[in-house]
C-alpha cells in the first residue's frame, strides 16, 4: 500500500510540476510573440522608409536551392584591369569601420584583401550602411560592387590599386561576434607586440582555435608551400622512374624492439602503429619495384616535448635498389631535395615573402652538387671548435646545430649530407662499412643544422641480417617475416625517410614544428 | 654446507659438460677442415682445367665496396636495335633449363623477360654451364652477353625478337632453392589450372608470401597502375586549384558515435584512429582553403569479411567550397574521375593488357558528361525490374549491383552518380534537400555497380548541425569542437571520399580488394 501511496503522491507531484512547466512555457511563448510583433512593426517601419531594402540582408542558408548564373570574382583578381566593372565578390569581413555616413570594410579571401566602401547615397540607404557597419568580423558576405581605381595606394590591403564601391551586400554565413583570437594579433611579428603594447597570440591559443588561426596570411602561405613540397617530391621521383606505394599503418609486430610504439586494439588481439614504412618499402624492393616512395603518417610514441618532435608526422619515404654503391641512392635523394628547394624558390616566392613578414629569416642556401661530409670530418670540425666527444659517439642536438653553423661558415650551404655514421649508433639493419667495421653505410641529411632525413644502405642478406639482429639483442622470432623477405634473392638497396613538417619548418626558417603541422599531435595535444 | 657441496657438484658436472662440448667442437672443426680441404682440392682441380674460371661465380655481398663504371641495360630495353652489342644485364632467373652442353635461362626484371643462352664453347666451359644450370630460380645475377636477333619470335618472353648469348655470369643475391610459391602458378588464369591439372595459387598463400607474389607480372601491373591512379587524382585536382592537406590519424574523439572505431593507447589516455579525414577537411574549408584534397589511410573497425571491405584502406578525399549549388562539387569530382579513367586508358595500356591476361574483363566504359541519376529514378528502375523495396530504403549490395547492370544496359556506362539519397540513411551532417525534407543533398558514385565514393553537401550552420545531431541521438558534448568550427563564418561546401583500392579493383574488373592492396588488412589478417 505504501508503495502505491507513494506512487500516487509522485503522480500528483508530477502533474503539479507539469502544470507549472506548461504555464511557464505559455508565458514564454506570449513574451516571444510580443517581442516578434514589436520587431516586425519596427522592421515594417524601417522597410517602409528604406528605398534600399532589397539591396541588403541575410540570405537564407545556402542549401543548394538554385543554380544561380552569377560569376563571383576572387579578391586576388581585383586589379585595375577590372576598373568600372560591376562585379560580385564573396569574401570575409576582415575589418569594419563606420565613419559618419560611410562604412569602410576590408574584405579578405585567403591571403588577399581589398577595401570596400559603402556610402549613403543613390545606391545605399542609411539603414543599409548601418546594417553593413554592424556585421560581425569573419562573416562571409556576397557584395555587388563597382571596381574603382584609387589615387593613392591602399597600403593596408594586398589589392592596393583598387577599391570596391558596394551597391548590394548579403550575408552568406554570419560569424559569432566574439572571436577566440584576433587575426591581426595572430600575424603580428614576435617582439613587435611587446614594444607597442599590442597583443600577440600564444601557440596554445592558436592551436586550440586552429580553424581561425589557419585563416591568417601566414598560415595560408605555410600550408600552400607545404602542399608544394609534397608535389615537388613526388613529381621529381616519378620523373626518375619511382613508383608510389601505399603501406599499412596497422602492423602486427613492433619492428624495432617495441619501444616508442603505440598499441591498437584490433578485434580480439593487439596491434601496433607503424613507426616507419621501412620494412614495407624494403619488401617492395625485394619484390622488384626497384624504386619506390610513399607519403604518409608515421607514429612515434616518444614522450618528447621539444620544438621538433611530434607523435604523428608525415613521412616522405624513399627506397631504391642500386647497382654497385649506395651513393647512387644518396645522389638521387639529394637531387630530389635540390629540386624541391628550387621549385619552392621559383614557384612559392609569394608564400615565402608572406611568412617572412611575420617570421623573418635568411633565404635558404644550397649547393649543386650537394655537399657530402664524412662523419669523421664532422667530428674533427667539432673538436677543432672546442667540442669534446668520442670518435664513435652520436651527435647531440646542440652539436648538430653547431656543426650546421660551422658548415654554413665554411661551405655557405644550409643543406648537406653527413655520411658514414658509426655502426654502433645505427639500427641493426644498417649495412656495415666494408672498409672499417666501426662505421656503416649510413647517412643523415640536415637543413639549417637540424636533421630532416635518416637513411642507410640496408643489409639485404638474410644471414648477415640475422647476425646483426642477434648482436643488437633483438628477438629473432619477432622479425622472422622481415628476415625471410631476403631469402629469395634481394637486390642491394638503400633509402631514407624525410619528415615533411621539418622540411617546411626549416626551409622557411621557422622555429617550431607545430607551425607546419595543421593539426599537430604531441604527448600533450590530441585536439582539435 | 649443503649448498656449497651442491655448488661443487654442479661445477664438476659443468666442467665435464664443458669438456664434452669442447671435444665435440674439436671433432666438428676437424671434420669441417677435412671437408673444406677436399672441396678446395676439388675446386683447384676444377679451376685448373677450367679456362673460364674467371667468367662466373658468386660475388661477395654488395656492400658498396666500389663504384664500378659499368652500365646495366634493363631487360625491357633489350630490342633488335641493340643487336650484336656486348652488354651487362641484372635480372632474376625466372626459369632455367639445361640441355646437353647448353643452358637456357629466362631472365626477368619486373614485367619483362628475355631468353639467355649459355653453350659450352670458346667463352663458356663445361663447368660454367653446369654452374649456371644449377643456379636457383629467383636468384639475381649479373650477366655479360651479346644481344642476338632471333629468326623466330620467342613467344614465351616479353622480349620476343632477341636473345642473350651469355659470356659471364655472376650471382648478386642467391635465392633459397625451395620457393613458397611458383610464379608460373601465380599468374595462371583461374580455371585454366583446373582443366590442365596445373596448380594455381590461392589467395592466402599469395598474401602470406606477398614479397614473391608481388613479383608476378600481374602484381607489377596492378600496383604500377594504382600509382597512376594517385598521380592522376592529384594532378587533376592541383590543376583545378586544390591544395593538398595532411590530416591527423590519431584523434581524441570518435566522430560518428564511436562504432567501428579502433582504440589506441596514447600515453596515459586513450585515443582513436580516424575513420575518415572529413572533419579535418571541413575545418580547412572553414579556414578558407576553399578546395582541398588528401590521400591517406582510413581505418574501419568493421568485422566485415567481404570481397570489398578492408579495415585499413587508402582514402582519396576531396572537400570543396561552392558558390550556389553542390552540383558544382559533383561536377568537379566526376571530371576528376573521368581524367583518371582517360589517363589510365591512355598511359597504362600495357598494365591493363597484362592484368587482362590473367583476369579478363571488358574495357571500362564512361560517359562525358558523367551520368547523374536521382535516387528516386534508381528505385523506379529497380522496381520495374521486379525488386520490392521502399522509396526511402537504402540500397542493398545486391540491388546496387543489379542497378549497375540496368544502368549499363540502358546508358552503356560503367560509371555514374546516384544523387539525392533519402535523408534518413545518411549521416547527421548531411544537408537536407531544400525541396523535400525526406531527401538530402547527398550522392554516391559507382564503378561497375559497386560504390566507390560517398559524399554530400555538409551542414555548414552550427544551429542546424546541432539540430541534426540531436535528431540522430548523438552526444553533443563529444562533437562540440566540430560544431564550434562553424560558428565563425563557414562557406557552403560539399565533398566525398573515394576508396583507392576499390577504384583500382573495379577499373581492372578484378573481384577482390585484397588484389589491389599491397599488404591488406582485414579482421583476420594483420601480416605481413
């Protein structure tokens, strides 16, 4: 009985609650209706005395209602040749400034900006100018305007010789009024902000709001140039007869001992994320593809929080069979890099200049043919500069940088190859130097003193590979499939992997790899 | 005391054991020395009467000992123009047949084969011919030979007009004698083996021994053509002003509700593998890149064991802002596909023919402009053909295939677009049709009756997106970052994702996606 009573009470309580809710909703609806009536009245009043009322407004959401036969001119194409033409433009409101009966807008599309003017007159009413002045920054609008040549260059815009006299303005997509960061702040050169008491934007704020940060001229330029790096890399290799391959990222065994590898749940078992496509590239060589490359993500579970480490980055990977000497492969790789440097210099000068405005740096220098130093020579140069180190010790990051400066001084190049690393500091599959068992047929490549590629001639003989793996204490069972790949005839071969984000960063003289990764991943960042 | 005694006993036992071991090793060494002496004697004897002893042998492992100034001619370049020339070739032993004082080899490099002859005479001794005849198949050799025109075409080789008269032969890399599969079996057309009682190779054997299976002419052709698909895709889009982007594969939240997603351990937390780059492509659109594409791995934790599902495949992804109507985007995508089809037809005819020898199929047909049907029309066609289905029901795989046949009969095309899918069967971010709330601005594309692309106009308005997500019962908290991307002005846009392996498979008329993935991943396969 008690239960039922409780049930009844509850029901009563609920119906009271429901009643109250209904009342509240009715009140709310009444208020809303009142407000709307008032707004409609105001609107009608405004509309009645507004001769320009059809010339502005907020468009219904573009839902592909119609196929409009109207060309849109891009901001970058607004030049004096278009003077006096009536055109339509779609762009964002970069800045907006009302001044008496006028409203000055700066319209932006990608790296390009143009000034636009609305003035009360024949084509624009008071209400229309007010409407334009109240639009939020970053909103996307369509304007119809006449292109006008200007007497004095507009220094603040990329299109300096013309401005737009706006006759219609419609909002395509509104931005919220409050932006998480200001684009002007985000492109301000470091240091400049401090002096003038103006804000700059710190890296975490940028990355947290990447969708806005990527709109800056600097970001637009960086990632267009990076797209160019990939294109130049591939085009050069395809011209050289390379074949593009796709290698799996989910793998069953961690190839190099299992350190620094991410684990994936794979149905009822576990798997790993590939730390490099190397074993697969090598299998393609053993399968007679001869020259292969791939571009794809590489995963490193290293807890390194530095300016140049990411847990996921893009690898530009090369593997190539050679005839007699692995220098054939070094030559192919360095030539590819040189083609990339030349292509960037010749085809991406606008982007380089844009980035330099915010982050200044010296133009990137390189030699033809590429400088190749032996590890021994490098150690000698460092020792001569006062560094204390063993002959077969690996290079520390500061020593790499110092070496970069010494090489730049002596040879005037920002790009060089360091050849013949000590065998002990390289992975088990590295081919030993035939003339000196302490060294190996391996190499790194450097840009502005930082490593961008690591590579080597690989051991292509199953027996030697077994010996080397044993020497390194690697469980042979785990790399059986790898070693077996070399049992049925394997051509001598060498290769290497390049970090895309590092190439972009160092070519542009930037100082953090997060600037050249659209959505960087590090031990502390997994979003956006 | 007991412990010590035990220790002593153990030591004694050990030293006995050691002694025994030493004796055994000494015996072994003695035997080995004896054997070697015998071999050396035999060798000397052989060498003494072998005038050709410097003309053949096993090279030391190529360890980049020297930079040899010797050009190697590729098998594919061995044509009658080279007749009477003395050249060096590096190739694999494809087949070997001894016949009296002669040995016939077929040498293979990639898709190309040439006949080579060793005959006892001035340039080759009995021992040398015997040596060549005993070489294992798949070994890589360097031969010096004179190119000779032949009277009768050699039908069994790709180079039918010449053969090589071998004067020197050196082994670069030996294959083990016992191969896990025979290349002749692996290229035998299905069915042909059964009739003649000859073997074909089943798919698992192929995939387990992929490094050998990839050496077949069919595999070489498939993956060269696939490299071409990627290249044509990118070149076409770059010409259209698209920018290549790189999107992260490790993500913090499963975008579409969390089903079918692989989990990754990420330091002290968990993450997921991206099921598509879509959200990132869209962020790039919101960041004004306007037209973007990416090529990269896509992960699906679906336990589907079919001919067309992989757990990891390569996505060719496109996203594009449009002006007024999403058909602008459909037109860009279909034109890109048409450029791919034309490029393959014109530049990869050798590869197509090679694959056809093993897997015959009709040439791929397409129309210009591409056929676009509405979903309603497709349902009507199916109903007319006797299929019972609801108007807003999704297409089953058999119905897709049937529709493909009906479309082929009626329009004579293997490629078409199906537009305006029912809203209910598409993801929450799909833009509803403005004219009929039951339909949507979404589309699939088909090749030979199988889906290769799924795409849509996306909702670019944060409010509508919230409504749609709520309608689909999606936790708004989990997609907050995604929805927030649209709050600061977003252009209308559409896009889609293409499965690379499916395009290659269907273009070539193959029947299993594992044939067009170098190292396929499915619920049961994680290796090699």
